[in-house]
C-alpha cells in the first residue's frame, strides 16, 4: 500500500475547504483505480492530506488530479507547500500491520 502525503497553507475556513474537497475532489479520487482512503487534517494553520493507494504509480498519478482540482477550485484559498509519497507500514484504517503475515 502506498500513500500521498501533502501539506498546505490556507486562508479562510478549514471546515469550508474540507466540505468543498469532500463534495468535489473526493468523488474523483474514489473513481480512480487503486484508491483506498483519503483524510484531511487541520493543525496550527495548516492542512494536511493523506491518500492511500494500491501502488506507488497510482499515488503519484493522484498527485496530478489533486493539483488540477485544487488549481481549478481552491486557487487563492489553499497553497501546496510539500507533497511526499511513501509506503504505508502500519494503518488500522487500511488494515496494514507491521508484523509479517498479519493484518491490522
């Protein structure tokens, strides 16, 4: 399982941004091959997002979709400061255990 992790600065209401993402971007991500999960967290004036994917290629492909949707729908409200990709090692949400042969 692979993930895309992103950090954003934002202006305005984080709850409203999350609602717009849930209504607009989430259905697009859910329709993509390999999609597993999506989470948005607000902390100390930043927004963090996590998306889970079956493969590294799918996680990286989602990056272009997310960037395009944000540019078209949240320009001026949110700015990407960092995006990273990695392999998920443990997730109770995704059912991944760090123990060999086990599921979370």
